[in-house]
C-alpha cells in the first residue's frame, strides 16, 4: 500500500480509535504489518514442522523464509489482491516472490484459515497481554487512593438519595472490586484461548494426512509442533474451517463487562464532581468550556463513559456471527470480525489509559464532604439522641414526638426556605434535651456512623487486591506494598 501524502490523510476518514486515542502498542497489534508478518511466521512454522517430520523441504528454503519475514512489499500485495480477489493468495504470491527457492512449499497443505484464524488468536492473546497490566495499574492507583481515604467519612447514597455514611475509601473499593472481577475475567479469557492449529479446509486434517501418507501420528505431531512454535499450550481438537466463533463471544463479553465497570466508575466520578466532593485532575491551562470560563467539566470521565458505551455494544457482533455460521463456515463472518475484534481492544485500551490518568490525580475536597454530612447527619442521629435520652431517664415516646416535631421544622427550613439544616440548634435550644446537651458532639461524630468501613477497606486491599496484583509487580515498577 503506497504511502499517502499529508493532504490524502486529512481528506480521508481515519478511525479516531487509532488516530486520536489508542496506544501505539495496541494500534500496532491490529496493524497490517503485525498481521501479515504473523502470516509469514506461521508459514515458516508450518514448513519447519513439516521438514522435521520428513517432508522434502530443505534448509535453504527455511533460511530463505526466515530472511524475509518482515520484507513485505505491501504495494505488490495490494496489486495481487486486486487481481486475485483473495488476500491470502495475494500474500502467498508476494512472499514467494522474495523467496523463489521456497515458493513451492509455502502454505503447503494449508487453507486460508491456517494463517487467518491462527493470526487472529495470536493477536487476541497479545491484546489481552497489553490490557492486563494496564488494568492492574488502574487497580493499584485506586487502591492507593482507597487506602489514603479509608477513614474519611462521606455521605452515602442509595437511589441517589442521602443514606447512611460510608467512607471515601470504602466507596472507591466498590470500584476496585468490579475491576478485580474484570482482571480475573480477562486473565481467564486469555488463558482459555487455544490455537486453531493445523486442521485443513474443513477441520478434518485430510490434506495433511495425505501429505504424510496416512500417518496419523505425524499429523498430530505437526499440529502440536506448530501450536508450540506459536506460543500456545493447546490447540482446539475440533474445528470447522474456522475455530468456533463462540470464542469471539467470550473474548468480547469480558471486554464489554470491563466497559460496564468503567462506565459505572466514571459516572460516579461525574456525579461527585457535580457535588464538588471529588474531581478528576484538571490541568492549569485546561479550558472547561468555550463559553463558561469557570467550568471544570469532567471530560476524561465523560470520554471513558462515551467509549465504554461503544465497547459494551460490540459483543452483539460475535453473538450474531456465531449464530449464523452454517455448517463448517460461511464467509459472512470475515468483514464483521475485522471491525469488532480490533475496535473492542482499541477501545478497552484507551479507556484504561484514561482511567489511569483519572485515578492518579483524583482531587478530594474534605470541607465540602464535611458540609454535606453536617446537612444530613442530624436526621440520621435522631435514633442515637433518643437512646441517649432514655439512658438519661427520659421517656422514649415523649422523646420521639419531640424529635418528630423539631425535625419537620428543620426540614421545612431546608426545603421551603433553602436554609441549612438547623435540627441540632433546635435540640440545643429545647430545655427538654438539656440532660444530653453535652453529649451532642459525640453523638454527631461522623466516624461513629461509618460502621466497619475502614476495617473492610484494610481487609479487602490486603487480603484480595494486593495478592491479585503480584503477577504484575514488575510491569508496575516493583513490589506492591499497601501500608495497612
């Protein structure tokens, strides 16, 4: 493919997943260079294995293939594909052109899906290997945040209505727990991947059985050797012309689930930003709005939500594809898979990179959090006040009625007049409650309303999160120690 001039580039559509968002490593993983370079390596593995099992393939042919693995004439390949209307044969011819001695044995006994499907499986595995350390890094950064704020009381919300207190760190652990599930799911999906291997046109290995003159053991050994050379421990025993397209469902399902987790986390951050309790990082010269200079929009979290929605929808493609594969295969899977597989990994890549940026710079506003607690805590403390009055000799029913009246008066100030919650001031002013006036401060201590949240954070981070991150320590710059 000829290099395009600058004007050609800006005059044509380019996927923003590559041009604007995804990392160079993930973009390369789904690049044509990676794809067609892997095809050539698979042809080399096949030739090496066939030679070791007795087929008439020379060392010179092998060396010629090895010397030209990355010597790909993309312009010639494009011209061949235009002429032949077949991408695999176009690249067979292009490889053979620079390997004239090996031309006769390239792709020997194989079908197009030998290079196509096996390359896809390699790319999917490598894609997971790129995503997993990024996900582990996000979990690690959020764990640091949760540890720092494990004890800081904050108003909890159910139905987005004020509820019992939690802590800033405990709420963050809700996010971390979801991401830990995603880490396990991605690891499992990667480890469950098998190689398609050397199976022939309809998966029966008939062509290879013919090459080895009916020797079943050599056909099985060929499959094993090529699978090992490609870095897989196992190959699927049963395939049609393709590996089962249910494999793609499993791959995209775990990525869609990751998208759901990120969307929930970033929605929470956006809501907290509106409450002015927590904000994502905001650069010194960053502009929040072209019209409203004062704004600090949570644009990173919004980007994550936007892309996560796209990621969640992509699993519908392999579901539909697997459902309509006829018998040993139909080609209506090909164009669809070119889009959905790559886009799922590219999208997951950028939302993890963005979420890492967010998690490394979260800003907490303790005074705003305290103020919101003060507005809601008086009503939550009514039961504690009743118990204290009973201990001081009061009557439970009389106290309940007093509090009911005072709390409704305070609620009216808040809702009808827009004032602050003055319930405690009313309690202090009422002689009935004089026996416990000196206890009010301790009865309203926010830390007494957070239950075991700090202890839960410590237990979760130490016993679960830290252990899960151990395999990724080297990629995160050293041993992970949470000071709990």
